[in-house]
């Protein structure tokens, strides 16, 4: 194996330390405590674990955590009324509605009811538009985490060829916008892309975000490229459950200059960047300078 392993777990710990330091400064100098409200509707086991981890890490960083767990049959009107209360609560600086929502709820309507300045997931249509036009916005957590790791590893990204495989609203599209913002030459590729292997081989930065296990083998990777694997896929191998990414790790690691593993790569950065976004939202709400190294 020749590639450097980009340790997302260690990097996320560093980000959380920075967040905690800035929170302590806000408390000491301004008597302000950032607050994150997380709304969970229903009893999806994976979502429950994720929400529990978010709450734990929020408190560990010195912030206030407000958890709202609602039954699966909660009406749209009741959920929107809760979001309205959170929008108007000065102690809440960030609001996150855990997805997926039960089928009878309109996810787009719910997400777009969140005050854009408190939309720490970066999914509100206003934040999508601001990011797409290069203006100050709340940025989706996973792409923000990827950008932080790329900057840390490569330094200046200007002029590099970046290929993002995947065009989701949550990762692919915002990732491309962030890379454009750092002056990369960006290609968004997907399942319909002609000669996808050759497109990938041109990438100095290859971001895989398609949700298909080990779709990208090592011979699609340019020698020395930096590979960011966003995929988290559960497969069965040799009678055991295993987590793998969208990149075939073993073969890609022989070719790449650096690569994120799965697990332990991009995953830990998502909650770390959620905390960072909450601090950023708090600083903006109070007209204070934003924390260095925690924004796009």
C-alpha cells in the first residue's frame, strides 16, 4: 500500500477541539452558549443512534443540546409548529430535522420551514442558492468535512482537476460547488457518464459519493490522486457484515497518493462539521467574527 491514509477520526477530533475552544471563548467573553436543536420523528434505529451521538458530542463541546423526539404519526402541522417555535427561540442557533421523515411528511416543506440562518444541515433552498452563487451560506456537513480534509492534505486546491462521482443534493452537488469555490476545475460524473473510468482517471481529486459498494476500482484512479470516499455501504462478505465505501480500497490504495478509509474517513467529520456549523450560526446571529478553520 502506497497511499497515505487520511484519518477522518483523528481529524474530526481536532475539529471538535477547535469547536470546544471557540465555545469556551463565546461563554467567557460574551456570555453566549451556542445551542443545537435536533428533531427526530419516529423510531428509526439508525436515526436514533445518530441523534444520540449528536447530542452527546454537542454537550461535550460545551454547547446546549435540545432534543425533540416525536411519534411517527406526528402531523405535518404539529412538526411545522415546533420548527416555528425553534426558529423564534434565541437560545437555539442551529436546527436539524433528522432524515428520513415518515412518508406522510413532506421533507422539502419541512426543511424549507427552517430559518435559513439556523439551517445547520445546509439543505434549505436559500442556502443551496447562496452556495451556488458563491455567497455566504450554511454548508452541508459532509461536503464541508471533505473540503476541510482536502485543504489539510493538499493545501491550495487551485487549478486541480476534481471529479465528483454522484449528483445528490446532499453531497455531490454541494461538493462540486465547494471545489469550484476553491478554484478547482470540476466535473460532476454519475451513472450516465460516458466512459466513466476515463473521466475518473483524469482526477487529481476524486470524490466518490454514489452509494454503490466498491464501484470504483484502483485502475480508475490516477496515480498520486487524492481519493475521498463518502460511501458507507453495508455488505455481507465471508458470512460477516462489513462496511465498505464506494471505492475498492485495497486496489485504490496501491495507486492513490492519499485516500480516506471506510469506516474512519469521512463519516466522523459529519457530526464534527455539524457542531462547527452551529458555532458559525451562533457567531453570525450575534455579529461576531466566525471561527477560523471551521467554515468553507
